[in-house]
C-alpha cells in the first residue's frame, strides 16, 4: 500500500474516531481496517466516510460503510428499480439485468393486476439478484426492454444512454463535492471489482 493510501486511511480513521459511538480502541480500528478500508480503493473509502459523516449522528458500522459503498455502483435502489420498470407489454424502458430478473418473478402478478403483490415479489427478487451480482463483482449493466408501443422505443433508447453514463457523472460529482480525487480511476472496475 502506498504512503498516500496510508494517509487517506489515517484521515478516515481521524473522522471515525471523532464521531460518537463506542470507544475507539486498537481492536475497533482493526475491525474497520480489515472489514472495509483495506478492501476498497482508498479514495472511494474516503468518499464513503465523508458522505456518512454528513448523514449519521453516530459512527457508522462496517456494514453501513459497505451499504453506502455498494450504492455507488450504478444500480438503483429497490423502490426506484420498481418505479422504473415498465409494467405493461406495451411499455419500453432502460433497465438493469437485475431489474429484468426481478420482473420475471413479478410478471404474472403484474399481468393479473395485483400490483401490490407484484411490487413485493419484484423487490424481493431484485434485492437477491443485486446481492448476488455484487458478491460476484459484476458491474451494473443497463439494457433496453422494448414494448409493443413503437412510440416509446426512442425514449427508451435515450434513457439507456443516459443511465449508462449518469452514475459515473454522479460519482465524479459526489467526489468533487467532498474534495476527493478520483480522476484516473475507473469507477466501474473499482467498485465492481472490490464490492465483495
């Protein structure tokens, strides 16, 4: 590990140590170090730490660090994924592979009109598919699903282009807002390759 990486982790630990929570001991520091900070690129670890500093009153757990880290991978959250997925055979949209898998579990319920049960089935299947994809270090992959209504297809193609690049732009914007340098880093490789 380079000296600059050590310095970045030291900065993160300074922030964590000052947050309210259990006493900061060598054992606690080792838990954070081996549970998260040595498993992800230091710049992204710093970004996550700074983001949580603004969101939480108490020191985040290692699980909360991972949860926010995973959210940077370009996949929408379960509720957003449900809202984005086309609900009829006529509609087109831009979706992730995990959204497509989840729709398979909910499709019959959607077609029968039971949207409450369909939403529940979709969200459960989506969360499982996302967990599996992240465990296998697969990056978010957006694809198009074309419905019968040809008028919506062009908009779906536009959405596909936007969504493929939007999260990279968002990640760079977040990094700039928090003063974290991530230039020269491929966030797709970094987050997917380390999100285990």
